[in-house]
């Protein structure tokens, strides 16, 4: 799988992609990351990528031209179909199910918006969909792109050291949240690890974890 991130600030994104699980997955050739600077695809002398909005309004709007050129270039570097996503505060919600869907793509292209917004023609004619990572507004789409890259990469077979850990994670099943986890020491500041986890009774432990997961789900619904 290939994940390409189009951004005005490659220096923000690249360190995260090279660290921890994501970095190891790339070294193992399970995923290939590519970060492209949108400014280099501007056709203006000063590499301008934004301009004032038609109809007036505050702030600047990212132009469609540089983004179109960047997406076209990204697609040309990989055989097979690419799925293009625009990170947008007005996009659909990013969920674990969406991460699963993205993990099946050959090439995922993530467009990071900036300034007051992005020319609507990007969403209408270039991107396959718009995605938001939450009901709030960020300075740019870089954090959202890193969230998506992280969630998608860990679903690629072989990316995690222990594949079974995925089975017990929150959100892998609808309505499911993982049970609380504890490690040594058994007592800290008079905070005791639940006795059942120290019992060695695997059936009782499994039952306790199931009850804890159900309890968290009910609390969220309430």
C-alpha cells in the first residue's frame, strides 16, 4: 500500500511517519509513504498557492491548480487506482470502519487544507471524498492526515508485532471498547490491581473483561 500526503508543511508530517510502528512498517515494505509539498506544484513565480475568495470574505483560499497538479503527479507515480481524500472540517466522520476501508486501497492520497479553506472544486472534482477527524476546526489538515495514516497503517497485516492485539482493541467491533489494562506494581499509592487479574483463573478474567467492556459501552450510551 502507498499513502501520499499533500501538504504545505512536509516538515510537520515526515517525522511522525518515520517513527514507531509507522516507521517500522515502511522499513518492512508493508507501506510506502510519500510527502509532497503543494507549493512546488504552483505555476506562479513566487509559488503562490492561495488567493482572496470570490464574493469577498475573510482569509485566503487555497487554489485548485496546485492541488490538481500535485494529485495528478502523485497518481502518475503509482500503478493502480488511487483514492483521494480531502481533509475538511465539513467532511464525513473518520471511524474505525473507514480506516478498514482505506487499508484495502492500493494508494491513498490525503490532501491537507490550510488558510480559510480550499477551493470547492477540489472537493467537487478532484477528491473522492471529504473526511473530518472531529467536530472542531484545526489550523490545517496535517494532524488529520497523520491520524488517518496511523489508523490505516496499523491495520495492514504485519504492521503490528502482535496481530492478536487488534482483536481486543476498542472499536474493532461496533460498540466494543477494550477492558481496562494493568501492569506492575500490584499496589501503587494504595491503588490496587483488581484481584481477578491476579487470580490466574483465565475464565474468570475473560468474564471480567467482557463485563468491563459492556459496562463502558452502556455508560457511553447513557
